[in-house]
């Protein structure tokens, strides 16, 4: 379950990062579509936090629980900060911030899987 | 928009990247020091130092303090080059990974590129200001 959700979050955030990169190149400002896309990533990170906590509590394996949960909590915080910063920046660099934020989510979701599998 | 400050434009992106590294480097070192400080004290205290450097650089960039930013980013550049070279030459010096190991290859080489971006941005910024 953690695998599927982490990979979904990874692909979703990677795609949003690519679109944001394209928008930055095209001098496009942060728009409604970008807002919904980042919100969708946020839903994914929340689902990952839920299943991650459940996984740490129920598993018989030895998992670095504190590390995993600190990653998951940070993941949940990145999209809202990205949105606030992206909306506040009225130039193409608003989407530039989204690119950085979504790239961070993509990398961290893979790190979550590495920590989960030991 | 040729506003050179970090409140706008590309400067905001530079601050965002530094913020990510400030967070990840210091969080990692706190975890390492809290759980297994004795295993590789050298590597872990270096992680902590790198974390502090990123935090100060982020603060300096976000609040437009060019001198402090220049100092910390220059330190960061020397750090990543020194530690990068040492880890390649003699891996046994650092038994566990740090942000700067192998020139930051564990972080997509961003730690190596970031100080150059920071310095270039500071330089452009100061020419604008004059």
C-alpha cells in the first residue's frame, strides 16, 4: 500500500514539476490549474502520511520509524508552502518555486520508500 | 521585472532551494546525532555544520544581507569542494554519508551547483544595486 501511494505521489509531483518548469520557461504565472495540481499532490502526501504511520505501527520488521514519520510530516508541509509562495510571486518565478517544491516532494517520496524498505 | 531583491523574482527561487537544503541537511544531522552519534562523529558533526551553514545562508538571502550571504555561500563552496575531494580520495574518513560527500551526488549534485548559483545571483544583485 505504501509502495503504490509513494509511487503515485512521485509521478504526480514529477509531472507537476515538469509542467511548472515549462510554465517558468514560457513566463506563465501561477494559475488555478497549478493550484489544483499542487493540491492533488497534497492529498497524496496526506494519504502517504496516514498509511506510513499505520505501516510503522503494524509492521513486524525493524523500520526507522522516527525518520520515516519525520519525512512524511515534512512532505505534507511542502505543498502548502509551495502554494503560498507561488501565489505571492507575481512573475514567472512563481511557477519556478512550484518546480522546486514539487521536485522536493518527488525526491522525498522515493527516500520514504528507501527508509520503509530499510 | 528586474527587481534584484529576494522578495521577488528569481531571488525567491534561490531562497526556496536554500530553504529546502537548510531543512534537509539540519534535519538529517539532528537525526544522525540523536540516534548514532558515536558511529561516525566526524561525518555527523560535519552534517550538522553543513546544516547550520545552509540555515544561515537562507536567512541571509531571505533578509537581504549580502555580506553574510557571501560569507556563508563561500564557506559552503569551500566545504563541498573539500569534503567532496576527501571522500573521493579516502572514503574511510567519512564512514557515513553527508550532504557534501562525493560532491553531493546523493542530492543530485545540487550541493555542488548551489553555491555557484548563489554567488552568481549575489553578483548580479550587487551590479543592479549600483
